[in-house]
C-alpha cells in the first residue's frame, strides 16, 4: 500500500545503570577525591569520611543512603565517588 509509512518504534533510552560495587566504574575524567570533597563535606567533615572504611558494597550502601537523604549526583559521579572511597578507605 503506497503512501502508508510503516510505524517506527520510539527510541528507548536504557535505564541509568544502578550503582554497582561489582561493575567497573566508568569515571572518565571525574575526580573521585574532588567529588567527595565537594559533595560529602556539604553535610560532614572530611575527617568523618576519612574515619570510615568499608568494602565497595558497604560504600555503595552508604552512598545510596546519602542519595536518600538528598544527595544529588549523577550516575557517573556516584561511580567515581564509589571507586575513590573503596580504594582509599577499604
């Protein structure tokens, strides 16, 4: 049938990747230390962060808790923060 275009399915955007302590973080040029300084010290002293240690899974849980408390970061920022904290404060 001429003149009838076949329907084009809408482009679907994949859901944002969840914060995963086991996935390799894609941090690009994001500086996890600078992000911790910028975001974490809005509510905490840097010493509080430095006194805490944990596995990647534990840090991921802490970060998600902070998001629940109002922390606004992108997925890539969360991954950069997680990578930095898990490596620096294991």
